[in-house]
């Protein structure tokens, strides 16, 4: 199972996450988030990272042109779209992308079911507040194209591993404070997931 550590704001946090086995790092380009990072600062971190690590930009209600410009400039490999994007908008996007389903109920998790997607708990703040999804929603469904997010911690992973998700996305569950990672929690989280 793949793991993304989101809300990276410091090179040291990124390096620790990679050393512990993270497959992807997330950079938040939503200015209202306490984990916001400027494209310039993200680029400085990314240029010091090793190859074969996914560099994901998190965007909210952003113009496709701006997403492409930021992604190209910062050397991102994927754009994570945290709002319902129209088909016309998606067609104009040049950057590879992952859509996010902000689930209020079990029915929501079936949106975009033919695509790889990230499923997070619905919150007004667009994530990163530690709200968990009801795992019973995922019982007896095919989770192979779902990346699970929403308040995950190392102690949750034993149950989650059995459910066959493509991956997990964690931010608040591995932090000292918003935007500042706890290296011990990162290590414990990834070890609990990958052994």
C-alpha cells in the first residue's frame, strides 16, 4: 500500500518522510490552509529530493492554467484537485491529476468509481483537520482505486490494511503542529503500514 505524507513545508520533514518509505509528498497551494507553501518554497524543497518520489500539489478552486504553471515551475508530478471540477476544465489541464471526493455519506464514495481518487471526510476547511471517515462505508467494496484520507493515525492502519486500499494520505496524524511534522510519528505511521 502506498503512502503520501501531505502538508510538507520543510525540507527536513520531506527527507525524513522519504527515508521512512513515503511514496509521495504533498504540498498545499491553498492560501487559506495553515500548511500553505509558496510555489517558490516548494520548488526549493523539491529540487533537493531524490528521484522516484511523487511530488503532489494540492489545489482548491484554482484555474487550470495556474495549476499547470505552478506544477511546471515547482516540478510537481501530480495535481490533487479538492473541488468538483468540470469535464471542460479537466480537459484543459496538462498536468497529471487526481480528483478528491469529499465524502459526506457512504454514497459519495462511489463518485468517480472508475478512476483512481482520493476519498477524504467532508469539512468546510478542505481537509487537514483530522476528521475521520466511517470505515464501515468501505466494507465489501472494491477499494483498489481509492486513496484513503481523513484523520489517519498509526493505530488505525491495522484495520485499514485489510481493506485493500491503493494508498493512504496523512497530514494531521503525523504532525507536532499544523505544517510541522513529527518525525517519530512519520516513522511509526509508515512502519505500521509497510512493516
